[in-house]
């Protein structure tokens, strides 16, 4: 399963960009550093100050159409498959990597999965996180 986040820069639908979780650390870095600029693999270029919100893109992650409204059954499936738990972990890891970018700017060029390995040098990964990470490979 591939995981995605949504970067929101305005109030219109065309001001929402879905990006793969592998680039989430870039979005969080830009959010925390409003004067910085970044380019994502999909071609979207952003200035940090334009990012208003970053949140999970459940529709893209679950393979639903962007306009589909999630129902109670969909949320049950998301929870039962462990998607919600892993999404929380991946978002936290993306935030952690974004914090390291000041020290290690080369992490901005790496995919999240590779950049997460740098966390091992700086932070202890709990056994629960390790178990979930091993169970659900990031794509």
C-alpha cells in the first residue's frame, strides 16, 4: 500500500496537492521554515509560507477517487487494516526527519524511508514503531 499526504495552500480544491509519503519530510520542513522553497517529484514547487495545512490523504492512500466521501465502513476498514496507526507513525517520522534537515540538508533529497535511517543515529525507535514499520513497508 502506498501512503499519501495532502498539502493545502488555500481554500479551493485546486490548492490541495497530494504527495507520496516518501516526500512528506520535505513538506513538513517547508511548513516549519516559511521562507524556504522546495520542489516535489510531481513538479509542484512551494514556498513554505504558502502551506496552510498538511494532513493524511486517506482517499489517495486507500485508492478512492479524490471526491469520494468516506463512510463509517471506510473508516472501519482503515482502522482494521492498521492504516491509521501506520499513517500516524509515518507522519511523526516525517516530522522527525524534517527537524534533522537543518543539520543534514542532504536528507531533503532522500526519500523518507532512506532518511528515516538517519533517525536511528539520533533517536531511539520504540519496539512498537519498529514492529509496525516492519509489518507495513512504505511504498
